[in-house]
C-alpha cells in the first residue's frame, strides 16, 4: 500500500505563504489522481485540491486562486503552494491518491503536516 509523508507546514501570518510537499513511497507516475486534504480541529477531513496525471487541477472554492497543486512524477512528490493564507486555512494537511476520480483514496494516511495561520 502506497504511503505518504507530508512536510512543509508551519506557523505563518495571515497573508503569508507556505509550500507543502508530499513524498510517496512508490512511483506516482501511473496514479491518476493525487489529492491534498485538510482537517481542522473538530471538523471532518475535506478535499482541498486534486491533480491528474495530465496536470488537470481542481480546487475547493475557498482556496481557488490562492492554492496551487503540482506533481513531479520523477520525484514521486506532490506539492501544494499556498498563498494569501487565512486563519480558516489552519489545519493538518494530508495527501493521498485515487485510481479514478470516483474511487476513494487508496493509500495509507500519513501523519500530515500542521499549518497554523496566526498573527
């Protein structure tokens, strides 16, 4: 089962930026959809951004224009560039993968990386 290690989180002021990384334990070249999720305290995990093998990206409405997902298949890594961060973006961020958009995530959930947005 593919495993993921997320990194790059930290404390940032509102309006700041962070770049998250997600390293997979095996090749992601053929994995159709790579996702970033987040979970805030007391809330359910939610899908933030997705990217297909062809580079097509989708975002939840609240992060459109501020977050950008990318993938480097050669490095088995997915990135999430987060700009203009808001307090409501504060959460633990996770990545995972899906064989097709209609299937659930199939990888093991990692520890995630904490993003704290505070002045």
